[in-house]
C-alpha cells in the first residue's frame, strides 16, 4: 500500500461551513439592503435617466441577493435566515445613511453614492475569490463571478469620494 501522508495537497480546503455560510449571508444582507435603498430612492427620484439606472441596479441587486440566498446551507441547527445579517454595525449604519439621501435634488449625490457602494461590493467580492476554493465552493465561486460581473456600471457615474471613504471606513462590503 502506498503512503499518501506526504502527498501534496492539490486543492486547499475552503472555509469551514459556518464561516463560509456567514460570509454568504452577509453578502445576501448587503444586496437585500441595497435593493431596499434603491427602492426608497426611486420613490423620490425626479430624473428619468437616473431612475432607469436605479431600476436596473435594483434588479441586479435583487438577483444577486437571490443567488446568495440559494448558496446558504440548509442545516437544521442553523436556519438560513440566521446567517443573513450585516457584517458590522458600521455597515448597517452606512446603509441607513445612504437611505436618507432622498432629497429630490440629490440625484448626482445618489448616483455617486451608488457607484461607491457597487465599487465596495466589487472589491469585497474580488477579495473573497481567493478564499472560495475546493469542490464544495464551486457553486459559490460561480455566484461570486456573476456578482463581480454585475457590479460594474452605474450609468457612467464615478464613485463619490466621500461615500467611497465611508464604505472603506465601515470595513468594506459585503
């Protein structure tokens, strides 16, 4: 019999299941909260071009949230909903602050803030790519790649520097 104790590991192990589920749940929460924020903004947005961007990004955020929710494990001891929460109080506060950008004349600020949030999500998703390894992480890697592709855009607006700093100060997303 061959001794495999010194055999090289070809694929490193991924995160333990509860840690992996926690990250996926935080991504789900961030996307759900982004969708709610955009819904609120749409109620006050007077610019049709900005509304079109917000509708498209709201739809994409809802799709990403649904994708992340599908990736949560089904464990009797840990219901899926127990994983869906903000990564920190600072991230929850960030989304609260973003939601109140609802003055009708704040279109450009909202578009810049949205670009900053999508940038933060994209950076967070990109950083997580190195952690998603192994056969068990294949479906999550697929969802992660789709999320990365769909966080580009925002109708030609650049991230607002103040909101970019706020996302960074909150510890990043998701």
